[in-house]
C-alpha cells in the first residue's frame, strides 16, 4: 500500500518500475546529450594531448594527466579547490535549473536510459509486453529473453569496466593486460571484475533505487530549490479537476496516466514535486503528446518554477542565486589561481639523516640533497648552479635529465671556514629547466655556536 505512487512501498519493499516508451522533443535532445557524453567518456583515453591521453590517472606512478596538464601527489591540494568549485557550481545550477544534472548528464541516467533500457526494450519488447509476460507463467520464451538481456547487461558492464580501467592504466597498458595472463595483473583483473559486477548490479537490477535511496545530491535538492527554481511540474490550476475530455467543468488533465507510466521512478508528478523526481522530462513529452491529440495547448506538465506554475511572476535573480553564483565564481577563481600558480617542477632541499655538519681542518661541511621532481608530461633537462660565490659548493651533478613525472636527488656539500660561519648562513642553488623556469633552493647551514 503506498500513499503516493512510488517505486518504494511504505513498508520499504520495492515495486519494479517498467517505464513505457516516450517520444518527444525533450526525449530526442536528451538522447543526443546521452550519446554525445558516452562517446566523449569512451574517447577521452584515446585522445592524445601533449603526448599523453587526455585523461590518464596513473595511480601506481602517482602521476595524473588531465587535458595536457600533468600532476603528481604533491598537487593533491588542487583537488580541494577543483572539488569546491565544482560543488558550488552544482549548487548554483541546482538553484537555477533544479535537477538538470540528474535528468540530462549524470552517468547513472545516461547509461540506464541510453543503453541498458534500450537493450531491455530491444529484447523484451515494450512495457505492455513485459508486464504481460511477467504476469504469465515461466515459459522458455520468457526465460530466453531474460537470459539474453542479462547476458548483454553483463557484457556491457564488462565493457564499461574496461573503459574505466583505461583511465587508470592507459589504453596501451590495458591492451597489454588483456593479452597477458590475468595472474600477471591480479589487482587490475580484480578491480575490473569488481567494477563490472557493481555496474551490472546497478543497471540490471538496482536502477532508479540508486537515485531514490542512495544519491546524496538528490537529498540535497530540497534545501537548494526555492519557488523560483526551474523544475518539472504539473500545472494544477490548469489541469484540475481531472475529467474526461468532453466533460464541461473538467480541467485539461484527462487522467490518462501517461505521465505516470513513462516515469522511470514510478511517481505521479500530479502529486507535486517529489524527492524521487529526476527531472527526466519524460512526463512532459508524454503529456504534450496527449495535449496534441486533444488539440489543447502543450505544457500542462512543463519546465517552470513553483511560482510560474502557481501563476505568479517569475524572477530569475534572487538573493539566494546571487549568493550561490558568487560562491561558484569564488570557487572558480580560486581553482584557476591554484592551477595557474602550479609549478612546472619542484625543487626542495633535504638533509640526509645523521649529524647535520662535520668539522674538518678548520672547515664546516654541510651535506644536503636537492630533491627535484619533473612535473611535465615529457622528459626535461635541469641545470644546477650555485648562487653563493663566497661559499665552496660542490654539486653532485651540474645537470640531470628527468623522465616525465620522475624525481631524483642531487647530493651537495657546502663548505665554509669555521671562523666565517654565522648562525643563519645560507647557500643558494638555482635550478633551471629547458623553458627557463627556475627555482632558488635555500640551503640553511648548520654549525657549532661561534
Ligand atoms: S499525461 Fe497529462 S493528461 Fe494524462 S494524466 Fe498526466 S497530466 Fe493528465
Ligand atoms: S515525474 Fe516526470 S520528470 Fe520526474 S522522474 Fe517522473 S517522468 Fe521524470
């Protein structure tokens, strides 16, 4: 027994939703977006920028390549700014356009509606056939269709898992792993099958429940929306009272329930905006089709604000949106600044373990190492020069070539006459790369109290 229609009953058990096919302008544009995104996600590891895949997250080497930029573990702090900017942007977009992300671009929706439901429809037929078959006995035909659907779900899940794997090991790496014995790469093998298993469970069975009971963003929407946010809504003033098409005092809703049977979460939008609504627009297309057939104006269910649906004036800019937009801009500016202030290499002074200095023949010797990390996506030469002519600085190497994202340590000994040593004395070594970017590394000398 449910209060409203939903995929969940009040006792927590689930009703399997079999949404009907829907056609219309929103459905068409959503599928253009879905297939565009799927192509993009699949192609990203194939596209090469500056000699590397557009996206390559090489966790074993702690090197990350994103659209021609390269990062290492020291750049993890940038993730904070990136995530904050993205979160504020999502908050601003939600306040403006509701759950547009859920309905149009979330991978859960894109793969479910753009691929898995298509397989189901192709093999098991339209909603009416599926419902009729499910009510009937277990026949060979029914079993064969279900088995075939699940075989394709499993195959597609494996394919998606391999696409995800290619983001982490690169395409050549993945093809090499596929050719080799799984025992040679047990972690990659287990991860791929683990991801494929979760993907299969999610898209073959769990489906809309992920959005309804698991996704935190769906829960947040109620606090992010206000009466001016764009939502998919039913025009109660125009639609009620529901009645037959030829009834004189009835509203425009003929209670055909097309909007309910196409809904992927099984809800009735006429009960008002609900947490389960993904703003997928299927009910808009379904109702527009009914209105066309009845020669009535489209838009009984439409994209509108609560204020617009209630017949009040629409106002785009309001204090909450200014605030969210300002926070999103600050997040974006901080992210851009963080990325632009990123260095092409890192050079830091390290002291080897043990006593910091040695006394020899009236001299103080300080041993150091300069730790250099090449953060470029290609091999780079580095040149080391002492900037302290008054000190005797012996460099372990005057230059070095480092592979992409590789590090090395250059030993250095700084010698100073004992009587010239003062607390706070420093030697400076300049490290320069091919582009002329340089860093001055300060070597703080240690010695006995003068
Ligand atoms: S599709 Fe439109 S007319 Fe039919 S029940 Fe839904 S709101 Fe009413
Ligand atoms: S109520 Fe309409 S927009 Fe919301 S999930 Fe159902 S069909 Fe999609």
